[in-house]
């Protein structure tokens, strides 16, 4: 009799304990998965084959005034990125993560707004080395890469001339692959430089533009539609 009574007491205590534990546990819903699914991979900021803007027409974003002493006034106005005339140089440099150093394209539209020299000195990476495409240098007309085998844009095999007009837009594009550097102005191929066997570099004056920048010389410039595409 006593044994039966004790067993009943123990059974009652166990039931009360289980009920209390159930009340303290958060309820499970049918929608709650047994295991959390792995977080989806973050999409690449510069997916291959897709043009990605580097300038939104509203703010400088990752572009910052270059360390040219003294730099001209840099501002965003009327949807344009404006580079004021420097003494002698002015420009902007990309301070964000570099999208790539090889196998990519970069293009933009540039306009010389004042002055008579280069209005777009585009410095870009070629692997571990920087290089510059000069548009309108040496008095306003020279186009070419600086530097190839230690020779600047006015004296190497990429040297050409172009009659640039002030207050006119020019579309400029550069493609960098493991084999060559190519450049176009308004759709016309003006640089086709093979890389194998050649030394790539820059003039010391544009070092503040490294690794990616746009500079001017005694000239004001306006820029728009700056964009980048990693190649497949």
C-alpha cells in the first residue's frame, strides 16, 4: 500500500516537471526549419561581362581628389564630375577596392573645358604595373601610352595625334588583357600594344593617380559615364 502511494507521488511530480519545462521552451512552428539554410553567396560587385558604373552623377563616391600639389577644384555638378585646372596637374584617384588588375575594360566620356593640353590622362593597372593613356598631351593633340619601355606617349610606338576640340565630348575606352593593351576614341582603335617583351610604366608626374585615376595638365575637364567591365 505504501509502495503504491509513493509511486503515485513520484509519477505526479514527474508530470508536473515535464509540464513546467514545456511552458519554458519556445514554441516551434511548422515554418521553422530544423536546420538553418546556409546564407546565399554575396553577389560579386563586378560580375564578368557586366558594365558597372564607377560614377553615379551625384557624388564622388570612391573617387577622391588626387594628391597633386595643388590640385584643381574637384566637384560634381549637373551630373558631371568636373576637374578644375591645376598648377600644373589636377585629377581624381579611385580609393575603393580595385575591381581587377587584368582582363577588364574601362570607358568614359571626357571633355576639355578649358586649357590646351591633356584633358584625360587615364592611369590604369596592367597586372602589377600601372600605365597611362594620354589624350591631348604635348600641346593638345598627342595620344598614346605612357610609358612603354621607358618611352612616354610622345615617343613610343603607340604615339598618334588627334585634333581635340574644347567643349566636345569624346568617348574613351581601354581594354587590358594578358596579351595586350588596346584603346579606342569614339570607336576608333588608336592603341594596340602587345605586352610580351615590353616594360610597362608611368611618368613620375602621374604617380598620385595610381592605381586608377584620371588627371589633367594645365587643363579643366568634365567626365561622365565612367564604367568598368570585368571580362569573361
